C-alpha cells in the first residue's frame, strides 16, 4: 500500500535507545543474517522470523543459546567488523528492523548494508574494537541495561559510560534532517511530483 499523501514526514531521528543484544563475530555476512531461501517471499512481512535462522537453531530445529534468543526484546545490536558483508540484500536489515532493531553499534559495516540501514532509518554507528567488545561484555552482564545512541552528538551512553562514535556524514544528515525515507518524502510532495510529471512530454496516463 502506498503511503498516505497527507501522512506526516516528520521522521527526524536524532537519538535511539533500548536494551542491547551482542552479535559477536567478524565478517558476518548477509546470508547468515537472512538465509537465501527466505528471499523468495514477495514481501518483508515475515522476515523477523528468519533473522539468523540457521544460527539460532540446533540440529533438531530447536532454539539454542544464540544472543537473539537470549536477548529477545532488545533494540540496539552491537556487532564487530565488516558486518553485513556478502551479497547485497535489503532483506538483511529489513529482518533486523522487523525483529526490533532500532540502531546498530559496530566496528565496521559493508557499505551497502550501512546504506540499506540508512534507508530504513536505522542508525549504524562505529567505534573501535576495544570499545565495541567492552560494550558487548557490558550487555552480557547487564541484559536489562539501556543504551542510548545520540546520532547528532555522535555518542553512545550506557551505564555510567559515554563513548564517542562515528556516524557517516550522509547517514547523519539523512537521519537528523528526516530525509532518509525517500518514498514518504515523494508522497508528501505529491503535488510537486504531479506538476513535474505533467511537464514531461513522454509521460502519459491518468492519475
């Protein structure tokens, strides 16, 4: 369904917060995040059920002690280096978002994965290895502890600790200025779109 032309586009994202889930490991690729067999579905509706589908189950298909099973309800994922590498599939961050992830703190990301996060309004910020590992260990010891990501101020706060993080310039601008959802922006400016289309000599058709 297309967004309502009159829907609010005030989607400025300056801060996200919630409990954390550590997802350790370097080079966690998109096939691990969202196995390829689930990409056959024509919508993203069920993607949350498939997030890390294989890694979260034992050989009998039962849930194991994977972090996503132990930290259900968390909204800040904390990952290591080159997260989201491999094939370009929007399904991976879609699955994370639909599972409940609102923000990601990591050492580094595959560029396309990071850009897909931006398009979904998910801040993906970076910090050095030691800082990320310390945060992961803190989450393990404090599963109910809250983490705050300040996108504009480029900091992450947890417990009594405040750390500096890096936010890609394009991501920070898109989130803070509320221009990350290009589809919603287009529909909020429907009259201008219609005017532009009307001026194009090669476009014909009814509204």
